């Protein structure tokens, strides 16, 4: 049974085309992940399907027999509730309504890891249809069966979860690139054939040249590749960090309580070594941001000490972008950080983070959450810090920017301490995970999968105590080796084999063409030499020689015509490049 469908939906705001001919069908019980860069029209499409917004043109259908529930991206509720509490309340109320179709707009926003796991289980167990917008790649991987990607107003459907989508999209992008390059190479080859055929001057080849020239003139030009792995993304490079001492930071017996004396956490012990990539997790409200600020020297603890090593320069990324001056324009903000740089250089830096043209004169107060996040990251990059403390660095970023930030962090040769609920990042980046509880930090020397495994062992009683640093460290290298081994390689192996076969066919073809072209060059040179002797005045009365030269020229001319025919024949047999 069809749960919902769209046919040629278009949505325009003035001259901006947000949705351009969007069509799809969703069967009852399917779970769809709707992805795309910020501003691609994902929320707009969801609002149209829910009936909150009328499209400019096109039609859509939602089965009248099905009850529909919607979770909006901007959660509402009492001001006394945190973002996570509001999200949990609205999600619980939505599931209690027992809808048949769920529209979820960024349902993972503001949720801690425990809440994320609960939501993941509820969505997977939900018997109805789900269409959800999310930048949480880990969540998409575990909940959806199809991906709908909005890009440049068009929607493309991919079967499978997010990881399957990434592989299929990579193959599509590569195929379009290869097809475009082949088309351009073919045009150049045809132009060369036409030129050579015209130069040859025979009636048969001249007709071939005219026919090819006409066909080439009327053929549509090659279309540049439209598909791309992501939309425009920031260009992130933290550069080479100045070397700090091996011992970066040591914290002992840290504690912090609310103003009313209610304890937040106590007994925190931490040692950071140069080059470590550490992620901190914990429930909402446990004090992760507070602890990060204490370690960075921006806040004092109630008890304990923090010592920093030699040549340590700490840079902090604040998830609320408190380090930005709202009264400044973007250019003024960067000028305050780098006063010695020219405006041209500052605008170039801003351009790498997608702030171009008159955007640099916009006030920071008017920026979106994603734009403020990008600006804060840029300021962190130019700070020259060799120790980075980052509080939820992937919040507000689209998938392309998330990938760019994560790639840059993985290549950063300094030290990282990151607070994150992004399980995709937690799987791929850290060499160690710290879990903050009210009683201190527990260290797991591995990625998120390792943490989940050891945490489950501890809670089930298979481990008698939570892992210490020493216990965790003993598993780091083996854990990551196993994780790498588990990556699916079948599709890549098939693609490599296909490329090898194509390459072999291409080389055979190019050898044949080269042999014929060499023969053509040799015959043309021979004919030119014979014709030179034929026109030599000293040979004008040597009729026997002239007859012999005429016979040789005729023979070589026939051979040359045959060589050109073979060259033209090869033209119809060339493999795809």
C-alpha cells in the first residue's frame, strides 16, 4: 500500500527555486532518511507533505486512512525545560498518539547518548511509515531503509542506509566524472580526425570529414557532472601544530557544585598526552561543558588542581559561540583576530568557510546557527593552538561540513579533547573515550563501539569494575585493527577489477591507433620524398625513373588510403575511457 507520494512538486520563493520537480513514492512501513545541505528544502518538503505549506506547483498524496504525526525541528515547551527535556517530552507525546506515519525533523537534536539510543530503538520498532530529516549519520545508518537526497532542488532516491548511500553516491559521482571526461576527449578526437581527413584531400575522406563536422556541430555539448559527494563544504585545515610537551595536561580531584551547593561532579582525574584524540561523553546536565571550561582555565573548580605542560596553547570551540561579538560584521570579527592581515586575505579566509561576497559585511547577530559554527571554527583554526578543546563541534553543520571538520581533526597533529554526541564521529576519531559521571571520569581506550561493548560488560556483571586507563589502553590497537578489518570491501574490489579491464582495453586500442598513425606518418613521408624526386628538374628526361616513381607513389598512395580507412574504422571501435 502506498503511504505517500509526490509528483513534480516545485517550490519557489521569489526567484529562488527550492524544490524543482520532486517526485517519489513511499510504501507503508518504509523508513526514509531525507538528507541534503542546509537550505536544500528538506523542512519545506516535510511541511508540504504534512499540509502546512502549499507547493508552487505539482501534487502530493498522503493516504487518508493513515494518521500522521509531525515533530518539528524547533522544539517548543516550557522555558524551564532544557532542549533535551523538551525533545524527549515531544517525542514521547508523539509516539503516544500512535500515528501511522511519522514526519520527524531533526529528532536527534539536543538528545544525549542514552536518549539517542532510546529513540533509535523506538523508530526501528515503529510499525508504520517514517520520513525523517537528520544530520546524524549513525542514527540514519541504524533506522532507515532508503535515503532521499535533495540536491539543487532535485530529489534522488537510494536504496539502503546511509553507508550504502555514500557508496552508491561515490560510484555515481565517479561515473558522471568519467563520462564527462570521455565526452570531452571524444570531441577533441573527432576534431583531430576531421582535420586529418581534410588534409588528406581524397574525395572519400573529404566526405567523411564533412559528415563528421556536421554531426559534431549539431550534437549537444557534454553536460558537466551534476552529482557531487556533497554540496559546497568548508575547507578545513588546522595546519601543523607547534609541538607541545609530551605531558599536555594533568587534573587531580576536580569537583564542581551548583550555586545552591548541589554537587555536579567530584573526584575527576585526567592526564592528557601529546597527540591524543580524546572524546568526552555523558548524560545531559552532568557537567561536560563545565569541566571543559575548568580544564581550559576559563572557570575555576571547587577543589583540585589543573596543571598544563610546556608550550601548551589551548584553543576552545564553544558550542554556543560565546566567543563571537554579535555587534561585529564577519570581516570585523576576523580583523580583530588577525589585525595584520589585509582585508583581501581576510575575505579569502572567510571564503573558504563559504562566506563570500557581501556576506562578509553581515552582522554576526543575524547569522544562522550553522553560520556561527563555521565562523567559530575559522577563528579556532587561525588561533595557532596546539591543544583543541571542542564542545559539540558538529552541531549545526550539514553533512558535508561535518565530514570536512572530522577529516581535518583526524589529521591534526596536536592534542584533542572533544565533547560530542555525534556517534559517527565517536566511532571514527577518538583513541580514547571518557565518560563523565557524578563520581568522576571513566576511561575507555577505544572508539564508540569499544565503549558500548565494555560498558555493557560492566553493567551486566561480566566486568567487576569499570575499565581503568590501563585496562582500556591494552585494547586500543587490537580494537581498531578489528574495526578496520570489518569494513566491506566487495564493492571496491569489483570496481577495481572493472577498472583494470577497462584500462587493458584502452591500452590495446591506443597501441593499435599508434601503430596505424606511425604507418600513416611513414607512408606520407615516403610519398613526399618520392614526389620530391619526381619534381626534381634533373630527372625530367629520365622517363624510366619517372615511371618507376609514379608506380611507387601509386602503391604507397593506395597503402596510405587503406591506412586512413583503418584509422577511421578504429574510430568506431574505441572503448570508453
